[in-house]
RNA sequence: GAGCCGGUGGUCUAGCGGUUAUGAUGCGUCCCUUACAAGGACGGGGUCGAAGGUUCAAAUCCUUCCCGGCUCACCA
C-alpha cells in the first residue's frame, strides 16, 4: 500500500472522526463492577449560541481526562448534552423565525421551538465532534427531552413532598424585557453612569431635599428614610412628607441602614427600587404602591405619566420637576446596577406569586458539602463558599415563559389546594392534562399552573438525568459521579444548584471531584466579549488549524487558570503534529525487518528506554492528578529534545550501516525505536487524538490488535527496561554531542564535518563502551584521551 | 469595600525551599546532515513586581506595599 508522503490533517481528522463514530468507540458499556466506571458530568452547552473558544478550551481539557481514563481500561461514562430549554432557546427561535412568543399561541410556539431545536442540534454539535471530543454522542441528552422533563418534574414532586418547595406572593426580581421572574444567580453587575437628582419634598412648610437616581419611582414612594442620628433632620422623624408632583403624604422614618453621608442623608423608600426597599417595606409594614406592569410600563398610579416605559417616565418627570423648581441639583455618578445576564435589562422588583426552593436555611450544609468534594484547582472552592455565604434569596424556580419544563401542578378552583400529578404520569403539561381525581374538597375544577421551571432547575439534575434516576436500579452504586467538568464562571449556578439538588434528593454530594477550567482572555489579557470585538471563533480556527493543534494549545494551560489566547501556541501544536508524522515515517522505514525477538540492548538504547520509563511514570502520576499540562510539557520535551534531537541522530549510523556496525546493533535500535514511538504516541493520544490514531493505525495496528489507540492500554513502567546505571553515561554522551555541535557551529562548518575528539580521562573511561555511537554521531574520525578539545579534520 | 488568583529574559511560560532558573516565540550566526528547510544546530538575552523578614540555603515560606485580573457586595 502506498503511504502518503505528508499528513493532511483536514482529511485525516474527518476520516478518524467518522471511523470512531462508526465503531462506536466511545460508547459506554456497563461493566460488571461499578468501580470500573469513570463517570463524567459534562456541561450541556446552550443551543442558543455557537461553540465559543472557551468551549473548545474547556471541553478539550475534559477530554484529555476522559481519554486517559479510557486508556486505563475504565468504562468511561461521558455523555453529551445540549441545553435547549428555557429563555435562551426562546430568544433564539424568536430571532431565527421572526416571531414573538408572547404574541403566539402557546402551544404553537412550543412546537416551533421543538422543531427548531431539532433542526439546529446536529450542526450545533458538529464542532464538538470536530474538536475530537470523545463523548458518546449517540446517547446524548437534551434538557428538554422527555427523560429530562421527567427527571426535572420528578425532582419538583420530590422536593414538594419534602416541604422544600413553596409558592409565595412576594417581591421578586423581575426582568421587564423577558417578562419573567429571575433568580439571584442570573444577575449581572454592571457599572453604569447615572445622575443623582436632588428633589425637594415638603414637610409642612419645610423643604427636605433628597438625592435619587430614580425619580420615575416617585409615585411608588411609600416613606422617607433617615438615619436615627441625623443632625440636620432630627426633628423630621414621625412627620409626613409630601411627594412632589404627586402630592400625597408619606411618613418620615428612621433606620440604621440609611447612610447619612450619602446624598443628603435622606432617601426615599419605593415599592420597589431595590432590596433595601423590600426590607423596609416588610419591617415597617408600609403600603404597597405598584407602579408598573410586567413590561415596565407605568400604570394609573403614575397619573399623567401612565403608559410610559420607566426610562421615558424618568425623563419627563425630571423635566416637570425642573419646571416646578423642585429639582435643585443634578450630579453625574457611576454606580453599580444589577441587570439580567441574558438581556442586560436592569432588574426591577415586583410582587408576584412565584415558586421557590428553600435554600437559605441550608447554607451550612452546602458549605460542608463543598469540603467533601475535591476541587481542582482548590481555590475555586472559595468562590462557591463565598456565593453560598452571600445568598440573600431562596431559589426562585418559576419562570413566566413558554418553552421549558412545565411546573407540574394544578390548583383547585374552589379551595385553592395544590394538586400534584402522579409520578407515573410524568412528564406532563398541566395545561394539557387534568388531575385524575377530584380535589379533597370535591371540586373537579382546576387551574393549571402556567409557569415553567428555571432552566437551572433541570440542568442541576444532569447527574440524575445521565444515570437514569430514579428508576435505574444501579443508580445508588454509581452515585456520586466521579467527576464534574465545567467552566469556573458558572460555579454560582451550575455547581451550586447541582449540589443543592443532590443534598436535597440524596443527602450526599453529586460528584467526588470537580474540575474547573478558566477563562480565555485575548492576547492582551482582556476578557473576550463580543462588544470588544476580540472574540476568537473556534470554527474559524478549525478551518485554519488541526483540532490536534488547538487541543495542544488547550493542554498547555494549567486547569482553572485563565490564559490568554496565543495563536503561536497553536502553531507549535501544528509543528508537533508534523514532527510526529515525520519522525514516525523515519522510524517506520527502519522497522520493516524488525526482529520479533527481543535483542540484547546497546547502552544508549538502554539509556533512552530508561528515560522513557521515567516519562511514563511521570505522566501517569500527573494525569492521575488531572495535571495534563505537566503531561503535555513532559511528553513534548521528551519527544522533541531527547527523542528527535539526540536519540534519532545517535542511532542513524547503526540503522543505515548494519554491515559496519553489526546486525545486532541495528536490531537493538529497531527494538528501541519501536517501543519509544509506540509509547510516545500513547502518551500523546489523549491530547492529540487524530495524529496519534493515524500513526498507530498505520504502524502498530497489526501487533496491538486494538480497534484504536484510544482503547489501547496506557503505557506502564516496564521494570525490565529500567537501567538507571546508564543514565550518567547517556546524559554525558549528549552533553559531549552538544559541545561538538557548538564547536562546529562556531567554526561555521557543517554538522557533517569530521573532527578529532579529545576527552578527559574520566569521560573517556565512561564513554568508551559507546564510542562507536559517539564517533558516528559526532562525525569523529578519532577519539583520544587528554584535555577536552574538538579539532576539525582538514 | 471583602475574598481569590497572578506579577519570572522584548513577548508568552515552567518551576513553588538547595537546578549553571524551564521551554516557546522573537532576535543573531551558521548548516540543503539519507525523517523533517512550514526544517536543523548554535548563540546573546532574565536574578524571578518592590521592600523587609524566616533559613546554613528563597523565584520558591512569612509580612507590608505596588500593579494586573477574577469573584462577590455596594445599587438613595
């Protein structure tokens, strides 16, 4: 068979990807003993966006670990999911299909979403396959599929019965763009320029000025607040102030939470401007003045501003205040604002009935759980703990959207009782089905719940979804899972919620380890963002570079560390791929007549093999600690410097000139080249799956009898090949070689130029057994004893 | 404001108690040597953010400070 002269990564990567898929190489097969499973809980990327560079990076890192464990002989449970439920998907469908969910029939919209998701999924997933991610794509799940809906609704019922879920009408964070309640974890913090407006309130005949950034909330004002020790306004306490423009009276109250140094030291309490307003509203049992609707448009409380959106109302109210000389001063400020992470809209608060999972009382357990999980890198645990400690709200799990997992409840029209479905009827949509029995009050009329669950309420169940909870009998022996892989930026959501659910359902942690990957920064160290225009598209990269090269780059970063994107590092990967190919072709050309019997080994071969055993040991230990960047550096260094730069040069003479050097000397080199190349390919295989597969199949398929390098055995240290006594000799050999090269370089002669080499007595004695190799490699016509020197032959 | 991570040749980076401080890239010089010129050999270049301290010994541990980044809080 004709072998190709050069390696075409484009063709080869496509070929092997198809081969792996056809052979179902990454299919999970349940082993006899669950201890032979290595299970990985992988993040389902959201269908609403394409693969970004962070995905390519972190999934690659996870894949190194998965492939390593597969080569150790574990049954690797490594599913692939897509997150295609909830708001992000709705927005995508709305954009693609030019529709508005709000304006459509709910059922028709949900159907359109499902249809669109099905259309999009294959091409969405393709880049992951192209990157060589070795998930079992035939067993992928989606967070909206039937099984996920089942698990998610089952979870709801379970937690409801455990008394963990409650519905309550209370102030909740609200997005006026998405028209839904949101949770604390969905807040983004931005710094915004705004204006401090000094507005005059009348208390009796006295003027009281306060500063606010939100004058549009004047009609929602329910009190003025001051610090108890406020000097200037001491006498105001207990009096009433008249709200300007709207002319109604509100009490002046004193509270410690007011910062007397901020603004004028007086602040208005509105229902609701922020969290503190909610606190005061509760504490002082203040009236509720709901000012705007779900879209953020003002209602009749706003009188002449009715119907205006909040922002517009602000402008007009400021104008009117100005006109009536009630606005005494304006000052530009920068302040922090919570926005909805999905759309950037400022978070508002509305009193609404929502469903919650009670989590505030379990902070301690949540922190204890974190200690039972091994965090890599360890410092990431702090972020989780910090988040838990700062939790301020229970987890709001209801969303006023359409495409998602329905909340599986009805309420009785007559007595308002909550009616739950039976487990065997899940998943269901309460809008489409009815309870099978009458309510305990006798009524047969029910109001179906309209809301769907927060996406995280479902994706926090990925371990259970993947392991077939609750009906899989093996579940408890496979749970907790071995490993969770994810990006560090979703600790407060995905890690946190998954741990919450696990503790509540199973009273244990969801996985033993969690490995967090860092962020990709641009070459200047700035966070990548579309708005900055510094985003790197991995699909474009894949057209330019091989997946192996991109993975090589991803392997260079310590797990959990943010790294800046360096295209040069990918180029290095590309070079390494080419170098592997060339070195392998060279080795292969000398193996056609490799004796099958093991040979007596030359000293330099023993030296190489000993170093190789050390490398195996080092790589195995590193991989066991998820330290793939150490593996990459070690194998890379061995391959380039020891194997190619030195060893291949050392054995050329023996390989090319068996007549002069002897058949045995050649055979010894053949044995060593064979062993070293095979081992290096295997050590590189988790990081660069394509080139290693290509070369393995080309050169080692027959003898190894595996379907692929990726299901071949990870190398182990062969004690018989360890000859540590040769290390001093071999290391000195390459030092001398290096000095000879340096001499020739300084003399500006070809490396082929012949020299006379004079060695110190000690070196002479040490290296005498390998003089034949030394003479050939250095092109030394003669080796003498004396003070060290290299002389050019004329 | 709090917490966390980092600051190593021009650039990127390994090392995290004892190494002539790793490698890459760029730069300079040379070499078409039967795997590789999208290559190879060789070289100049850093004292490890700053200042103190611990130690026989510190880039590596401690303290303080400076700089960059991230997370959380602040949202009148």
